């Protein structure tokens, strides 16, 4: 990473804001876990006085933690912090970085149905894209997702709902500040040591020359071993429908490994993955490095 990018990444104003945001997310998730309830999303009335997820026994806590670490619509509070570094971006082939803070909160509607709130908060660092431009960084467009999913599932798990696009970008280089949204869905299958599925959504924002119309396909596959170790592949395939047909797709291929572990009573999930972009847009990435640290909040029966 070049010296200019390092200086921009570690400016006090940026790090202080990011630290405050992380503290707020952690405090919200921890309070909800301790209280055993969550506040329903706007416009959703809970059928129970408490929207708590059923607590797990000590024996089942490992299975519940593994499910929450791998299942994006698991019935557990979690806080993933995923860092994506894209190498070879723009005419100067510099790295671009996106930290995605993704708090997940299940909301119990009835004995049979729940809504899983998953909010993507991107903090982005964009490299120089021209000789006159400098490194830019800040908040991009926040994307809340809501999945309606059955509480009682078997090997197949699904969820469907809306995704919103909020005009929260702090600079025009970091996002399109228009209201928008679109449909989102998830499906996954569990069998023995294997869990595999996909998150698929298409978002629309803005009109005419300044607009967003992009499909995202997030495939994921986990193969679990003993002692919390697993192999993983979670490539994010995107298609920008506003671009020319030959320049729409970004297709990464790769994978990595991860592990569930504890620090004191806190359950954590960490993983790292490498992806090679076999197809990319003009000025797009050559390869990607993805790392993630996830805080898991599993309630226990007393």
C-alpha cells in the first residue's frame, strides 16, 4: 500500500468516526442480547411482547454459533465486520478498500415466522482515479435488508424481502445519493459437514444519467471440520446493468479458511479468503483479499 493511502486511512477524523460507529453497533447488539428482545423494524408490529430468539442450551451453543457464523439468516444476533481490499483499481492500478459493518438482528413475529434485519454499512477508501484527484474516503450508501423466514427449518433454509438503498454517501465518488431499493432473497442447504447457498438481490436508485441498477450474487459454501475449523468460499459476483454488455460483470473465484473460537465468554468467528477476478469491468480489480471478524451473541438457557 502506498504512503499516501496509508496517511489517508489513518487520519484521526476517520478513525475516530469509525471507532464510534463500531462501539454503537456493538452496544446495540450487546444490549439486545442481554435484554433478550429486539425492537421491531419500522412498520412491523411484533405479535409477542418480546421478540427474543429462543435461548440455546450449553450443549447446543456450539451448533448455534456455527449456524450463526455461516447462515446469513440465522436466528441469532451477530456483528460481522468484513474488510475487502481490491487490488489494481483504476488507471494507476492502486488498491481500494471497503469495510462492511453488517449487524444482524432477528425479529420474532410469531411461533412460525421471523424477520431477519441485516444492515450493510460500507466505509470505503477510494484511490486516485486521475492525476488531479486524490485519495477519497468515507461512508458509502447504507443498505438495510429484511428477510422474512420461517422459524422452524430443516435442511433447506430460505428468506425473502426488500433491500433499501439510502443516500448516505459522504462524497459523490463513494456512492449515488439517491433513494432506492429492490428485492433480495437467500436460500441455503445443510447436509452433514457442508452448508451452501446464495444471497441474490438487485438494487435500483436514481434516474436518468445518475442512477444505480446492479445485481449481486453472493455464493457461499462452508465445509466444517473439528475444533471450529472450516474451509470457505464466498465470492461476490456483480452485474452493473447500466454499463455496456462487455463491461458489466465482475466474477471472482477463490476461497479460504476460518475458525470459531472464544475470548473469555465471547464467541468469535474469523476467516480470510483470496479471490482472483476472472472477469472484471474497465478499470476494475485484478484480485481481492477478504478478511472478516464476527462477534456472535448466543443466548443460553439458565
